[in-house]
């Protein structure tokens, strides 16, 4: 079920604006937001935007963004270039940001079109999820694995957990890492899913998969 894979960015609008700062703790900055989120843990587990700021934009590294951007609504499957206003927070909480962010201008919104050959190597969101799992490996993660399958002829990815002590909810994601629901008749009907293939498992894998 290998497919030709590449990621194409389809630009909708583009106008970039340089950064500036004021003496009152307010500054403007350029921010790029990637097309997917990743699980992250601050004061509690959540999903984080993946961002680049200023001179980092266009590089290979992305960073977890734990906060919110006033006026910005994230839609998975698009890369955003934003002009934001950053206001310094006096006496921020120990686990909180030093700045509040507000959207000044949507500079660009580019749709990501997904095709791939090797999902683990070619899909950025998936390779980052696997890297996160490998870094956070423990006694529970040895029961977890990721499979690729087809849903109505389109590739999907499923997070399995074979731990017999855990209630098994199997989330399903599309090619861009967007959650489609979970495997079950009231969400993603298993009758419509076929051609399962394990594409990642931990080194200490403890499951017997038939």
C-alpha cells in the first residue's frame, strides 16, 4: 500500500512583515505555525501548536507552543504565517508564558496536500510522534504500536495499545495527522478499514499481533 509521498504547500495569501518592539513591553513578531499539533505536557497534558519565530522561520526545528494567540483560530492541514503582538506579563506564573500573544495580521495560510512513499520518513507529524514516543519510553509504552491502513481507499494511521489492563480506545488519523475519531461503529467503522500494516513498534514490543 505504498503511495508516492510528498508535501505540497498551496499558498492562499502572502505578505511578510518585519519585527519591531516598543519600550512598554509590547513588541511585534513574525510567527509560523505548522499544520499539525503534538501532545505535550506543561502544567497538564495537552496538544501544542508547532511554531517557529523570527529568524527560526524556514529552519528544520519546530517548538511547542503551550499558550493561546488571541484572535487566531487554528485549522489543521494549513501552515500559517502570522504577525503577532507580544505583551510582557508582569509576574507570570511559574509554569506559564512571560508574554500574552495577540494576532495582528494573518500573513499567509497555505494548505498542505499530502502524498507519501514511506510514511515514517516522509510525514513530519508522524515522525515527530514516533520520536516523542521513543524519548518517553517506559513500561507502558512497550504495549503501543502504530499501524497504517486504508479507510474508503485513503491512508489512515491508528494508535494501538495491547496492554490488557487498559481500556482500548484506538484513535484514527488522516495523512495530515488530523483526528478522524476512534475505531468503533459509532465513529470510524472498522468495517470500512482494511489493509492494516504495522509501521512502528518499540524495541521492547510486548504485543502478539496476529
